[in-house]
C-alpha cells in the first residue's frame, strides 16, 4: 500500500480543496510530475493519453480499446498500481477521461461497447483506490457529439454534409448509453459519473439549456442507478466564458435540479475560442473566478436529496499540455487562494 501524504488543512473546516489534472503532461514521464507544486496534495488522474498507457502497448489500438481489453482481462489492479506509482505521496481525488465514443452512431457499436467496458474498468479502479484511503468518488466523462456522419455532396465537390441528431435524440441516446455504466457504478460502493458540458452546436451537452433537459430526463427515467450516479462536471470556462452561463444562473432556485447534480469542477482560463488552457486571470478578470468559487462554497454546503450524486469537494485545475511549470503553479496558487 502506498503511503499518503497528510493534508495540512482540516477538510471539515475547508469544504472545497484544489487539485491538478495530470493532463498537463502528454508523455506521462516521471520528470513531468516534478512540475506539480509541493503543496498540491490532490491529483485528478487523467486516464489515459495514448503515450501514458500502462503496459506500453504497441499494437495500434487506441487508449479506449486497450482499457476495454484490460477490463475483459480483469486488470484493474494493474491500472490502480500504475496511477499510484505515478503520484506517490499524493491523494487521487478523481479520474478524468475523454471517450466521446459513448455517443457514437449505431454503425460504430463496437466503439460504444469499448467505451462502456473502459469506463467499467475505471469504476473498478476507483473502488480499489477508495479501498486504499484515497478520497476519489467520481469519473469525469464527456457526452460526445451530435454528429453521426459526414458525407461528400453528390456533385463530388469540396462541399460536405453532416448528419446531426436533434437535441432530444442525442440526449435520449446518451442516457440510454449511460444506463449499463450507471448500473455497474451502483452495484457495489457507489461511483459517480460527472458528464462535462462542451459548448457549441455539435455536442450533446452544449449549454445550460441542454444540461437542464439532461437532468430532467434523468429524473423522468425512474432509473434509480442513473439518478444516484449520473451528475455534471462543471467546467467553469466552458459554462461561463464559452457558453455564457454565469454562477448566478446556477444559484437560481429554478435551477436547483442542475445545481444538485454538480459532482465535480474544472477550472482554467479560456477566450471565446478554446484552443488551449491557461491560468486564471490571463484572459478573464479574477473577479469572475472569485464569483464562481463563492458559488461553489454555497453549492458544497447545500443539502441534496438522497437519490442524487454527491459533490466531490474538489476543484481541479485543468492545464492541458501545459508547457510551463510557472503557469501550472499560477493556476493552482490562484484557485487555492480563492478557496481559503
């Protein structure tokens, strides 16, 4: 069992703590983890970039296919050990993923099945990490795309047409695809699934309106596993800077059904176009981030219905492919200060 570095701050007094997502490294090399600030005790482990897969597979399969194979082979312990060996002395607070195959069209059913198995494997990993004293209870996932195919026009010109599901069709499909994963997540120690809003007309969960419809459809499904396990990952720049949804919207009484399904939080800074992540205050005023941290403190103290997933208690700094340690440290320090 790996020794866990003790937390200096009393979690009972501090309702929310900052973490860092390991996606700031694209190589997974041990040297990269040295960029983590010394006072960052919590890691949100990204599972996995292609180059960071355990076991060094080289057969041409992608990360999702490999994770599906590992599930079939019962290798959750190998994944757990791999994560713990990467971050000795730190606590794992969540697993983050990118598996848009969950909403793939019917012709790609094998891809959807692989994503299902991969997430079931990570559910097993979360349970093993919890068994070793890590405060992890959620897996962050994406809802995928509404685009079901792209076709060249009949005149063979450079123009293409895309087949896009309606909003209702895409939400219904996502919920159906989540049913077996939610059932697996609730068949033992509960694990929560945090679905991320991705702004824009091509995505299933694209704005506050679709997030609210998604929550309503979960409640109307009368599926106990869905209701208990499926929540939302609140990516602050996605919600606010890209989709135009401020914290005041989330705190409004009529949006309580959405607020009660916030299970985890990401933070970084974006402009209107999302090409990379940067530290808070680089593009938007720090006052906006302060407003969100204040809203999250209210959210974390609000009692939820018993059949809703629980908030993780962490805000993960998401600095994808960050090239400068100073920027990673700036992000962590600024959020850590706002959460005090």
